[in-house]
């Protein structure tokens, strides 16, 4: 079972039906013991609470919606084919044709821990396939629990904020590096993967780790660090923003000038960062130079995989004067 903070089970639900029950009414629900996945949910209609088997509180409001919010993190299960069974058996893993296996997200990354062990019964039969006697039985064992650093409430807030748009949100604890929310939009329904495969909006793509995007103004922190550490500028450096700066044969404008036709005047580091003054950082970037800038970006981890424990992460690009840029394209933003 995959659990989100604060101790709630979240994306591990495989929702096939929702039944309305009275408050505090407990009920037994079928469970897929191979993975410990709940396949039936109970809703306390009067309170809007979701309970799992034996009535333990799991979620506040929503059901399938929250599964969608965490779909890219949790992933989904798919039926294993004959070729995959053969390959897995060669690796010493016991799978049967028709077994479910993690196809993306945490379900794929932690397949070995989450899948559990299938049960079975060995019997002796006569020529008519009638059972003569039982020779042995092994009970199924559920998979292990997986506690993530993700916060279910933050996850839902991020998913709601992106509703109807393509994009990604990642919320991290800067002190520990823990990921508190990771959302890609549009989301997908783990119960209707076939539809998602043919969807031109590519809902199965985890845009948070599988997309490559220009960093925008977040790169200004790299520019700042590079300039100060390489002593290309000191803490007292200022720049007089005129709205436009010319570097070589190119002219670059500040966002404030573009939107309002106004300038920032003389700005230092604090105001430049607070106001995101583009011309200031174009000037500082010119002082640092492209090679040093690229070196510091790499030292700060840009252009490298974060090694997050999710499949499908891609490597970014840090351009240098010597690099081949034939594969790059113009960004509309």
C-alpha cells in the first residue's frame, strides 16, 4: 500500500465502485491481496469521508478525484504478457500470464516490494478432474507498505490549481529535499489507461520529470551565485535599468518595460531579485560569460537527473558556446 502524509492512503486506490453508507457504518470490502490494493471504497455520505476496510479513516472528500491527482506519482497496473513473464522468470521472479504489474510511477519503481506473494492450493485430481484430496495450501501475502513524503492535501491543491491546463507543480522541503507534492496535468484515470494512450494531450506523460523546459527567471539565482563566487561583481553592484539592454547585436527588454513602459532605475541585488529585473541579470550574465555560467549551473545540479525514485526522468540541457544546438527550438514563452 502506498501512503501519503499525514498517514493517509491516497493513490493506492483502484476505484471500481463507490457505495453510500451511513455514518460510522463499517463494512467488509474485497481486497486484492496480491498488492493490498483496495478495490471497493465506502463513502460516509453525511460527512464526505472515505473509509477503508473496517472503517479506518483514509480521505476527506473525493475519491476518484484524488486518485487522478496522484496518478503520475502512484502510477498504474497493467496485465503482464507472455514475453514479459519469460524475461521475469529468467530473473528469478515468479509471475504468471495475466498477473498485474506496475507500469509507471511508484507502482513500477517499487514493484518488488508492493506486489506481495500470490497464494495457491495444491490438489490431487482423478481422470475426471475431480478433487481427490488436498495436498497443501499457501495463503496469499500482501505487499509491503510504502510511506512517501508527499502530502495528500498539498497534492490535491496543486492538482486543482492546474485543472484544465498542461503543466507541472513540484513542492519540496528546501531543508531536507523531500518532495511534498508532485503533480502533472492533465492527469489520467488508472481505470481507463486505453483512453489515455490515445489522448493527444498526452496525460500519461509526467511533465514534472519527463519534460524539458527553459528555467525562466529561476535561473537568476544561478547568475547571482556565479557572479558573486567568481568575483565578477560584488555585493554593492548596481545597474541603471533603462528598460532595454544591448548585448552585442541583440537587444533585450525588461518585463516591467514591456508591460507598463516603465523602468526600475538604479537597482542592486536585493531589488533585482525581488522585482526580477531582467536587464540587471542580462548585464550580470554578460559579465560572467557563458562558459562560467554553464559550469556553475552544472555545479548546482542543473542539466542532471535528480535521481528521484520515479521512472521516466529525463536530463535537461545546459548550453555552452561549444555545444551543438541543432536540436534546440524556439520557445514560445
